[in-house]
C-alpha cells in the first residue's frame, strides 16, 4: 500500500509540474522520485514500447540491469497491481494490467520524460530482405480489430520471414499473424484507400522501421500517435 500511495502521489506531482511549466529541456531524473532507476526503466518498457508479455531475463537485457534488481522491481510492480503474470513453457511472463488505475498517468510521464528502452523483439527484421516499412499492430498494441499483427512492406525472403516470425512467437509465447506486401502493392492499395490498410492504421500501431518516401507514408487518423522504434 505504501508503494502504491507513493507512486500515486508522485504521478500527480509530476503531471502538475508538466502542466504548469511544460516538459523540461533535459530528461527528468525520475529515479530520484520513483526510488529506483531499474523501476523507471521497467515502467518505461511496459508503457512506451510494444505491448506484449516479457519474461524476466528478457526484461533484464532490455533495461540493462542486474537480474536480481529486475526481479525485485517486478515484484513491487506486481504487488501494486501494474503487472500481472502467467507461466508458459517453464517461463514466467509479465504483462501490463490494462485496468491499473495509474496506467494512463505513468504512460504519459514516461513518454514525456522517461528513458528510452529499446525492445529487441524486432531488432533484426531488416535482415529478411529489402524491408521498407514495418508496423506492429494487433496483439502488439491491443488493436483487437486489426487484420494483422505485423505489416511488412518490401521485398522479403519468405523462408527468412517465416523463421523470423517463429522466433518472435517463441519469445512472446503465442502465435502471430503477419502480412508481407511489396512496395508496388502498397502504393496501389494506398492510392485506392484500401480497406485492409485503413483497418490497420485506424487502430493503435507502432512503427518498427520506416524507409518509405515522404509522399507515400501511411495515411493515419490525425489522433493516431506513431513513434518510430528504428
């Protein structure tokens, strides 16, 4: 209860600070308020990156902190209700509880002042071919109406793509759907306001890689935020 109340208090304090004075020119030292650099990194990973389950060692690698420190902070975040867990194939996975009462506030703080924590899940996706654009949707962003979990634009090697998808599935502990299309097909679909593309970009999505020319960027609704991860 103490951890929860302290977290709630400082969320309100920080949000008030930003509303009054705006975002500071340098990243705010959140570890001084939240009590732990490791905790700040973990919160940032879960609130600003791809929405997916993580297992402990994977989190430790992503935040670049000691395993014991990560386990301790995960226990605290689970205790206050931010994270939930489940077991799959001898691994314990952590995921965000979307009903956590301070999730929106923490997400806002981390986007404004939190450290950038890279998710290595799609790190080598550019090795599957001449990839021009990749967007994660579906299970990765909570977009339940999206027709695919991963949209890939470019000329890809099908065997390499299949192997890559299997590696992703092994890491997250569940199957994914993926849709590769050539850049020419994408241009055609975009010009005709294709339903498939509209369904993807009308839902929450994350840009993983973007090498498309400025004049053929996806047409997203004005309220859709899309932060590039690569």
